[in-house]
């Protein structure tokens, strides 16, 4: 048992700290969470049934510990304006030209729908993580995200110069800046 903990420490110590400090910007807090993760690993190593899954198990403990930290934080509201929403993404055409319209449509959503879209689409929260963050059921979270996406899609299709096919997929737009 002690050997397994030492191996985990040697193999994952630095990698986990970098992962944590990427999510938690405060160095002291990141160190505290890092230490807490290893305490949880040591305490719960007996629950690990398949040692081949040790890395994913350790990362799940780490993600849950980070989520627990944010859940305990006094200010649980996410400042949507402070989030770094990417302005460009390319696929079949330049989405960057739609940025202003899309951002205004995101900002026009209700607070709960805006939070669902931003956290799942731009902050890479899984719907399970979002459910934990919002303290609502997983099925309620899935419904909220789906509804927010529907509303946003309908609103984006109302953007000037956007063309879509019969299924509602954006197929083209005209750039007014030309």
C-alpha cells in the first residue's frame, strides 16, 4: 500500500500540481489542494479495484477536490464578463465574423442559460460538473443546457446575414465588413 502511494507521488506529483495550478491561480491554495488530493488518495487507495485505472482515478479525485473548493467558496457566482470566450474558430467558414452577433445573443440569454452555455462550451465543464456547481440534478442540468443551446441557436439564426439549411444548421453568412 505504501509502495503504491510512493509510486503515485513520484509519477504524478508534478503533473498534478501543474493541473491544479492551471485551475487554481492562487499558489498557496493550489498547494493546499494538491496536499488534500494526496491525503484523499492515501485514505481511499483501498477502494481502487483496477490498478490499471490509477491515473484516471487520481485525476477524478483531483477534479472533485477542485470542484469541492469552488463549491465551498463564498462567491459561487461566475462573472460571465470575466470569462475568456474565444472569438475565432474555423470550420467551413470564418466564425469570427459572427462573433459580435453571437456574443450579443449569449449576453441576451437569461442568467441561468448564459451560465450553462458559457461553462459547458467555453470553460469545458462536463454536464455532471455543472450539475455539481449549480447544485441541481444531472437531468435538470442536461435539460437546462439543451434548452440554452436551443434558444441560442434560434437567436443566432436571427442574426442578420446568416443562412441556414432546413435543419437549422448554419451554412453561410454574408460579411457586411467588405
